[in-house]
């Protein structure tokens, strides 16, 4: 087994390679003067199984094109089996048509990955697991929520309560809560636009307790900030945020801090300062 690291996931790739006892290959990635991406895999891949690890986090388009070029290069080099490990899968939230004429971006991306040479796909906490049916190759989803729950155990939280950012996150909140033996609920919300979300408060017993808001992705932080305000008004002791994918667009991290969030706890599906939980064991286990 060889592990090929894309430029978006160097630390995660090294961890996975170490756990597998596999050779790590750092692909050469650079840009031409006109901005196009150049990729070269300088390794002997013929008849060898290969895992290419490349998150398609922002800048999504650049990282996606790099992934496709890496897959195609591995295929040309005669790799025996090519596994695309895409810890954060861009465009996965547009998994169906909401209005006539919309492109189903997940379907398009799945075609590109499959046709570029991937024979299997591994991802982490995809927005909706059933959407993996868009892939024509075997596609597997792992959840990082139990790992996040185990990390929270070490924080000595005060009578913690785990809250999903919306009803869709109740399963994630449940998995985190199980690791702590804690209560879990969810907040109701209504999205007016991509930037405008109304959060509906619930009568939760949070006074004097530490609250952990759980979601798969934290992007702008708007939903979290609105919910944190409500929880603080209800007497929460401290409010934490936990997620698999810390997109944290623009100044989202700063805005969350200013809103009184005690800590952002995230995984290394996107490698950032808040990535304190590694998904390497999940990926290595599935590759094995």
C-alpha cells in the first residue's frame, strides 16, 4: 500500500500512512503562470494498491481538480487499486434539485471522481449518508462523532448537554452524547437564505451547565452564533462548538469567539488550528 498526499491533507496523510505502515508519497503540485495546476507523482505504482488522500476544502475548485489529476496520474502509472480518500467532500450539500434547472453538484462530482480512476471512495461525515448512492463505485462514509465525544471526556465538562444544531444533526449529537453519557437535544431552525437563519429556542434545562453544539460543518457560523446567544440567555455556563469539518469561511472563527464560544473542537478533515481530533484511525481502519 502506498499513500499519496494531496496538498490539502499533508498531516492527515502522514498519520494514515504511519498507522498503515505504508510508504508516503508527497505529490509534486505547483502552478503554471496562467494559474493552471501541475501535478506529478514520482513513485513506482505499478500493480500496487494506492490511497490518495485529498480533502476538497476551500479553495474547493483547486483542490478538486488536484484530486482528479492525482487519480488520473495514479491510473496512468498502473496502480493496482486506487482508493480516493476525500475527508471533506465539496459540493455534497447540493444532492438534489430544489428548483428546476439546478445542477446536482454532488452527482457531477461523483462522476468526475469515478471516471478519473478511483475504484473506491472514503469520506467522513458526508452531509447526508444516503447520497453516496450517487457514486457508481463503492463509497463509504465514516463518522467522527464518537472520536469527538471521547475528546470531550477529557475537558471535565460541568453536567454537559449535547445539542444538535438542527434536527438533521440529532444523530450526530446522539453519537457524541453516548460517549459522555450525557443528555442530547436539537434546536429548531429555518433557513431564510444561505446567510440568514432563524433559530427557534426550545425550553432546555441548560442553566449552570456546559453546552456543546454539534454539527457536521461549521461554515459562516451564523447558526451557531444565533443558538449560542439563546443558550447564554437561558443560563448556560459555557458553550462549545464541535464539528467534523471546520470550513470557517472568512472571519467565522473570530465571530464565534466574540459570541462567547469557549472552544471550537474540530477534526483534521480540514487542517486548521482548531483540528484537535484526528480522523486518521477511522480512515486507516477502513482501508485495512
